[in-house]
């Protein structure tokens, strides 16, 4: 079975739409972030936000339930700031029953209220994290391996009307809370051929929201999107196949990236918009480099899998860091998972990949601080 996007978990109910949470103590791999957050204590001193032109360097957080969401935001954003991030991508879903249905809804048990959003975004800014808000579509009762990339509703006009209202709700939240970037969609492959409908939707969002706009395309489908000229950033995931066998060497991964990078940059020159990698990630499983979109691939954590994840992080950074055409890199993902050597999912928490990521993020922050110090006046 082949997949054109990340494999989604089958959902028995909307309330069950949560990512996997695997346990692990992190001992003997790399120290996880040590900060602890007592909600009764005041926040640490506010961190300054990076300037608008600086690349967005950070991590993704998916909100799949509202219970304790503000407390989680306070803790997770503090951890991201300690890692060195200057941005956070916050993803939150609306639900369609299955790919062929005409239902579309927001679940109040999953999507924060306006008041909760206000506090979540305030906390992100307090920790020096610029916000990328990414509403997405999930299927509550997919048929087989269906996912949002193959949506085919009975009536496309009706679907776009419902989707427009969904996106505009997030656009109003983004505008009210000075969100820096918003995506108008994510991996909606089957919808992308309706260019005029997308152009109209983007223009409607522009009337409500005045920050930067992007769209998160699949790594294998960005070239066919014809509405990039309406957006400020070209968003794309990065789940390229980099190897045919498990445990590729760092040199092999670097070699695999070279033709991919050349192709992306040749295309980017024609479009003329900065690239925003909205999802960079590999599970800590052997074979992650061959099927990075498929977190069911092995479902087993091993020392070799942890090393493969680490090498994938290193190869990406050695390939793409300091590339002028790249306007941002967001790593998938940072959440409540304990991480550590027993965890085989995307999070780098408590794994060798965490140190690779933190070293890079800290270097970005240090260079930005030095540049400000050198600026006259």
C-alpha cells in the first residue's frame, strides 16, 4: 500500500482524535528540557520576538483537546523557548466524517474558545515564539486508509462554502491576537485543482486577517499548486524518501538530499516566494528515512532507530540551514509525549535528535542576538 501523505490514525470517534502518546524516561540518551512549570508561579521574564524578516525556527504543537489547554501551552512553550525556538506552529482540526461526506464541523471539545486562544497566543508571544496558526481537516470516520488528501464531497461548492467559514473563524482569531502567519490549508491535494475557488478563499481571508499567509502543500505535490502568487510563503512538508534500506549513513542521506534541494530551489526561483517547511520530522524507528510519512512503519523503538532519526535531523540541517530562500523550518513535533528511548514517534524529546535540534536553535538565537548587538544605535 502506498501513501501520498502522512498516514492518519483511524478515529473511532471525534473525541478519540489524539496522536499517539508513548512513554519513556529519557535516561541515557540526552537530557530532556529540565524546566518545570508551576502554574501558581509567575511566568519567567518575557523573551523578545524575533523581527518579522527573521526565519521562523521552531516546533509544531497539535491541539486535539481543550482540557487543560492553556496550562499545556504554558509548559510546552516554555520548553520550546528553552530549546531555543523563535516560533511555534499550532495545528487544530475541523472534522469531516469521511472523504466522500458533506459534513464538516468544529468540535468544542477539540477547538479552544476565543478566550482560550487569546491566552494561548499571549503565552506564545510572552515566550518569544512567533505563531503560525494552521487549521487542518481530519476525518472522524475514515473509510480504510482515507485521509484529507483524497477528499471528494458530493458538491464542491458546498464543501468550499463550509471550509471557507472554518478558515475565516481562524483568520478572525489570528487577526485579533496578532498572529504572525496563518496557513489557509494543509495537504488538501484533491482540492488544489480548484484554483479559482482557492483564490477567492484567500482573498476573503485577506479581508479579515492582515498577517502573512501560506498553504502547507505535500512534499510531492507543491509544483501543481497554482495559487502561490496569492500567498506570502510557500509552505511544504518534507517527507521525502531518502533511503531504500534502514539505517542509512549520514553521508548517504546528504547525497539523497542534493537533487531534491536543487529541484526545489529551481522551482522556488520561478515562484519567487520564501519557502516555509511546515513539517520536518522523522520517527525514531528504523526505516524512518525510507517512509518518513508513515509512523506505523515499525512501531518499535531501537537504538538504531534513535540514531536514524538523529542522522535525518543532521542531514536536513546540513542541507537546508542558512539557505537564503528558506523563510522557516518547523519541526514535527513537540507535545505531551514523554519521549525517550522507548518512544518511536516523531517527537525528539529525550532522544539524540533533541540535542541536534537544540544546538541548531540555540545557534540561530545566538547569531540573532549578536547581530542586534552589532547594529548601530
